[in-house]
C-alpha cells in the first residue's frame, strides 16, 4: 500500500513539473487558465445563461429544494460524523486489525480510470450546478463557471459573488451550502433505483475462484483442494461426505450458511462429493480437503464463493469491495442477471458510491467544506458572526484530527 502511495506521489510531482513548463512557454493565462503550485483553474462565462434560465423557470422549486437540503444537511452531517468517529475509535483501539483506512478517489490509482473520471465529473457537475441554481433562485449573483485541478483531484465550480453571498441572510446561505451535497446524495439514490431495476439476483451459491495454494502458520505450502477441479461460475448444489464409497451426510446448498455449516464438521483428508451445475448440466466431483490455516482440526476446500445480496446499503457501498475487500462480494455475472450491458452496471455502481461518498464528505463540519459553512451559519443564527467563526474554526480543527486518524492506516 505504501509503495503504491509513493509511486502516485512521484507521478503527481512529474505531472505538475510538466504543467509548469508548459505554462512558462505558452503563457496559459492568455487562454483563461490560471496555474499556481498544485492548482490549475480555467474560468469561463459559459453556462451562466443556462443556470439563470433554469433558476428563473423553477424559482420556488429551487428555494424549497434548498430549504430541504439545509435541513437534511445537518441530518447527514451526524451520519458522516458517526461513521468517521466509529472508524477512528476502532483504529485507535485496535490498530493491528484496522481496515485500510480512508481513501482519496484518484482515477487510475485508487479507483478505475474510466468509471472514476466519468463519475467524478458527474459528481462535480451535479454539485456545483445545484449550488448555482439555488443561488440564482435567491438573487445571488454568479460570476463564472469553470473547471479546476487541485493536486490530483478534478473539480468544477460555479463562482459566486462572494461579498453578496457573505452578506445574504443566513437562511439563504444555508440553502446554498446544503444544495450541493444534498443533490449528490439524491443523485446517488436515483442511480440506485436504476441499478435495482437493471439487475436480477440469481439464487444459490457460486464459485468465484479457486485457490492454487496457501501457507500454513508453519510456512508449509499447501495446494488448494479445488484447484483444477471446480471452475468460476459453478453453482454448488449439494455436498456430502464419501465414506467407504458411499455418500453420507448430504447437505443441499441453498445459501452460504449451508456451506459453512457443512465445512465446520470436516477435517483434513476428508473426501467430499460436490454436486455442481455447470453450463446447465449437473456434475459430481470428488475433492479431498486440506487443512484449514487457522484451525488444524478443520478441513478446507480452497474455494472463494459468491452469492447475491439483498441488503440495501450493500448496493450503495458495493464498489468498495472491488478495491478494499474480497471481490467475491462484488456484483458479478454469476450472481446477477443484467438487463443492460455490464459496463452500464459497473458505471451505476461507481456513480452511486462516489455521489453518496462525496455528498456525505462535503457535509463534514469543517471549513472549507459545505458542512463547515452550515455549522457556521447555524451558530450565527443564535449568536454573532464573530462567535460563529470561532466555533466553526474550533470544530473544523477537531474534525481535521478525526480525518487524520482515519487516514493513518494508509501509511502504517
């Protein structure tokens, strides 16, 4: 993990050196492009007319949307604080068994290049245009639109009249700050609905892959029992022990729990008859179990299994399993039938995850995130602007420490 991070840092440094040279030779500012250390910004007036037309046409709707977004922003703020707080507590208490930690979505490095770029671009467009629509619906001026690159993170923005926004009534500001993250979260749920009607779960338990070999605690290398016998896509139907050439203790595999219970009553050297469905045909295979790495009194088949999930949040966070966990948990052609191309299914999964993740992250009560300005506005409503600034800065510092703890496992 650390080597990957170091390689990414070297690539980033090389990229910015090349950008600096291009800027020196061609004076990019003449083309509306501003280059500073780690930051590249392109501003334009394009898109402002579209924002004005949409905001004017549905003014009351956008104001209502902003009001709901501000209220829900505080609700989701508690959700993301709980998630990061729980993760930080686990990292501090059990650093050895802590998960990989927080991840920065970098297309081509930490997330797939194509799906990452498309998803992040849509995240930025939805987020910034929601801000723009709510601003213009409330009479707050927008100065420009544009795209940017901060170190490695792409961005898009609708630049507001900062002075007018700062002096606007608190309720208007809260609507503006809540609009972007809430739009991302709503978009994620819309994509989730599309995903749920695009796939159908297949019943049963399937082989995702087999293990060629593995190591025991004493460093003994053991060949995988199912290697070269079972194949990806085989559906497990039945398991039984072979004793004196007779199959006994037959178990029908309807779910993963059936497989797990059967394997708990096995040991190294047991002969197991596995009935699978392969290419529409039922076939029997004899597998001699090997030793389970963490329990010498239990047998191991050396097979990675996959099965369809029905949990709602599973579909939201599913792409995480592609990059941080066992791929057996991922939505795949064995466990689901797709009514659209699988590339569309994969894109929907990443749209769901990144819109939801970025929307929640932006609601952290830390400036310059939207959540930081929501907290500042809420405190200002019951206090003064000076007190609100002091309180929001203090909260921002605490949240920053919380984030640093969540990033610790990346460097351990």
